[in-house]
C-alpha cells in the first residue's frame, strides 16, 4: 500500500501542469498545452495586410534551435478570427541553409505512407514571408489536421540547400487538440467584439 501511495505521489509530480491562460507582455492571450503554445492577440485588425492582425496561432517547434534561440523548424496552426478558417504552415528557420524548394519536403506519420509536399503544387509562401510554407489544397490540409489530432508526433523531412541528404526532425503533436480548443474559444474574445 505504501508503494502505491509513493507511485501516485510521483505521478502527480511528473505529470504536466494543467494549462493556464496568461497575458503576455506583447498583449497576446496565451496558453501552453503540453508541447504546443496557443496565442490570440488582444485585438482583431480586420484590414491588416498580414494574417497576424486577424488570427490566432498554435505551434510547436523542434528541439534544434537557430542563432536567435528559436526552433529551427516549426509546425503552426493558424485560425482566421473573422471566418474561422484553419491553416497549417511549416516554418524553416535554420542558420545553415534553407529549404531547397526544387525538392519536396515530407511529413511522416508512423505507420502511414509519407505525405509529400512539393513547392508550388502542395505548399506555397504567403504575405511576403519566405520561410513559412502553407498547405495549398484544402482537402489535404483538412486530412493533415485530422492526423495531427490523432497522433503523438510526426517527422518533418526537409531537403536543404547544399546538402545531399534531407534533414529529419521530430515534432510533437501533444497539445494539438487543446490548442485548437483554445483558439476556437478565444478567437472572438476581444474588446471590440
């Protein structure tokens, strides 16, 4: 019985804390969900020239960092606060090289065939950002988002300029569901609405 009590106490200490929303110094309403961070800016700017003005975000990043101590690879879900649309984007922000856009990147889910994403066909850049790639096909995007909800992780495989072999990094999907819930619940919670 004493062993069971110690085990229960240990599990409480090592289990992740429940997410608590907080206001970041930038004014964003944020909440951590395991390996994901979800955020909604404190204002909606309907006529913004980029999606930051009217969107909520949730993302996870690689353990590999760049010179700015930010994840070199990121997976981001973006919810449009005006119409509810959901986008999926992949960010490549390494210090050494960039995504070789002549070769496709892949998303690999354990037990499934890799999802190949070719530049100009399956992915594109938007809003004058050169290192963030958005899924272009709404059907593929919806399928990928469903997979994100059901899996614990995925491997992102990116061919890099100047390298023969592509770089593969694991990205956690633990926290996707809670992040989507946070964005849905907080998308319209600002003073002007």
